[in-house]
């Protein structure tokens, strides 16, 4: 190999690695919602977990990325250690798909159909189709599809370039002698592990090995140990990602390492013995790219079959190596590792935002209950919930702003904006919960009391606000446009109730049935309740506009059809009858 062939090989490697990265990122972005749905189906069933890991890795073409996501899930508390084991094993097998795609070039030629399936034939076509989709089509999903095709074409062309650059090595005796050095099983494992650890992709390192095997000078004795080492080297990414995580996340990364190391040892020991005794008939056979794909898949699948029944013991071993510490681990609700797959990170942010919504609903309902039955412990809890809601808003806001710098699908970008706006409304509702609590405490401390009629009237308004809050929460967390559409007419009824209650209070004041001081408290209560309903209206409008892929909330509210017979008017009349003052 001369200097220029070496440059060609380096350029092919660069094209190969960039194509793999581009294709993986585009696949993640294109999968978007589907990937969130797949990863949302967490299960304790080992087989289903294995299939889940296999499918996700086959989609994003990276077992390292899947394992890092799993570490993030375990660190966030949304996946248990036992659930992660099957997924990690499935990811190991799923990553073999790339090797099969790369081996297509080694198919025997001769006939038109077989030639058509070779990367050198269809890669340029894929590149052209992908370029057309990316440059001339405005639809975001089709542009992502174009990037997938471009990345795949670059991957194949890079592989073809590398193979062409090293093809001359078949006639170089020194190359054959160098390959013989790696036939030492332990040296081969070390080389495979180091190479994969450097480029942090077992798929890429297998691809490089396939390119070298295309010279026709690589034997099974050389390739097998290197593939085993590649299986260990791919664990480096997950081990690096677990720095700063809780103990269960570190254990998940340890499970990944243990599984690969044990699988390698179980295969390597009998292989080395048979090879030393010259009882390994395949050792001296030359291996092709498709042979490497076959061995890679067979080894990983066999290792999974052997280890899957012992997943509980694997978990215990990981727990033994990563012991419990005296210091309690802090639960990280949002993990930056998930940002490797933005759609998954966004899904997790939505889950945390829904937890915030549930917290806020509970706080407000507890605050309303304090008017009838004050409880000091509940009062402390309401204040604690409000402080926690502030933390939710800070962490979610920071996380979502960081996530917005990543490449997101248009739909996901709208959903991110929706969550950012809604958490602000939720935080304000928690503030109003504390304001209502303070009004209840003022009534208690000053030994004031509403008349029976005033209590019944106030209960009508609190019931209406409570329903608006539940509708808004359901609309946001479940994406229910039907519930969202009911919030605005109910909010209008709440506004009407506020005005009616103020008028009735003035009338009681004239009749001497109420005091000015109690009137001030009532005014504060009504203001806070009405503003809660305003925030509910904002949440509902945001949900509807996100469903329509726009973010013009004021345009939506002003454009509501309030004519007689419209759905808005029907809901308004129903709520007017339901929440009427006697």
C-alpha cells in the first residue's frame, strides 16, 4: 500500500463513520414518536425486554446509544435494574444488523439482480434520492428520510472505498504476516476491544474488519478473537456515561460489561484449547465479510441464549460489584444522557411535567379544603408542594432549553414549546394554592366565618374551578382535545360566578349580614380562583394549538365559534346550568 492508497483508506473510513453517525441521528429523529412509544413499553418479561432492545438498536443502529439510554432510564427511576437486563442483551444482538448490510457487497455477482443488490450499485441511487428529498422537499419527515438515505449511502460508499484501498494488500506478504499475529486469541481480543473503545462503535469496528477481510487474507483464527474483543470494547461508552449516576444506573452499565465479558470468556476458553490442540478446523479458513456478519450474529445470539436464563444472577453480581453506599442516592428525574435521543428525552420531560401537574392539582384541592376543615399538616404539605413545583419548573425549563439546541422534528419542537409554556401556568397555579391557604388561615386566625349562604355560593365556584383544573390536567397529560375544548367555556362561567358573588356580597354588606374585612378576604379568594381558571384556559388552548401544529394561543381563543349551536355554546350552556347560584 502506497501513501495515496493510505489516504484513500483514511478518507473511506471518515466517510464510513460520518455516514453511520448521520444515518443513526436521522433514524432517531425520523422515528420520533414511534421510538418514544417503543421505549415506553417497559416490561419485566425478559423475552419482551430482549425484543425491545433488539428493535430499538436496529432502528438507531447503535447498541452503545441504546445502552446509554437505558442507563439514563435507570438513573431517572423510570426503569428498574432487572428491566434493563433484557434490553441490554437485545441491544447486543440488534447491532449486528449493520454488519449484514455491509456484507451485501460480498454477494456473488454475475446476474443483473445480484449486481443490483450490491452497495456499489444501489448506494449512488440512494445518495441521489436522498439528496433530492433533502434539498427539494419541504416536508420535514421526508427531509429526514432523505438524510437517512444519504447517511446509508455514505456508509456503503465509505466501506467500498476502504475495501478498494486495502485490496492491494492481498499481494503483500507483510500484511499476511501481520494478520497472523492477531491469531493469538488473547491479543486479538485486546486489539478488538481497544479499536472499538477508541471509535466507540462496535458496528463501525466490525465494518473496518469486514473491509480488511475483503482482501481475502484474513482467516477465521484472526477474525474470531477480534470480534470477541469488539464485543467488550463497546461497553466503554456506557461505562463513561454512568459517571455521576446513582448506584442502579452504574449497575446497569456493569451488567452490560459483565454480560459481554462473560460471553467472551465462555467462548474464548474452549476455542483457545481446541485451537492449541489443532482441533479447530475453521481456524485456517479465509473469512469473507458475510462470514464475519454470520459469526458476529451467531456469537451474540448464542451468548444471549446462554445468559438470559441467568439474568437474575447477573443482576446479583452487578449489585455485589457496585455496593450500596451509606449516602442515599438522589433521584434524577431528568437525565441529560437521554438527550442522545431527543425524542426520548422529550417524552421523559412530558412525563415529569405531568407529575408536576398532578402535584399542583393536589395542592390546589387541598388548599380549597382548608376553608371547611383547616389542617396544619396539610397546610405544611401545600407549602412544600409549592416549593417542589418551583423546582420542577426550574429543572424542566433548564432541561427543555438545553434540549431545544438539539435537532428536533417539527412536531417535537412544537411539543417542547407547549411544555415550556404549560409548566409556567402550573407553577402559577401552585402559587395561587398558597394564596388560598393564606386566606383560609386569615379567616381562622381572626375567627371570621362566612354565612351559610356565602359558603354554598363559594362552593359552587370552587367546584367549577376544580373541574376546570382536572380537565386541563387531562388535556395536557393525555392529549385530549375533547377535554381541552371544554375548559374555555367553563372558564367563562367561572368569570360570571366571580362577578355574581361580588354583587351578592355587596348586597349582604348593605343588609349588615357581612363585614368589610371579610369582604376583602372574599375578594382575594375570588381573584385567586378566577386566575386559576385563566391558567387552565391557557393550558387547554396550548394543547389544542399544539395538536394543530401552531402556537397562536390568542388566535385560538379569539377564533372560538361562540354562535348559537356551536360546541362552545353547548358546553357553555351546560356549565351555566351545572354551576348556578341558588
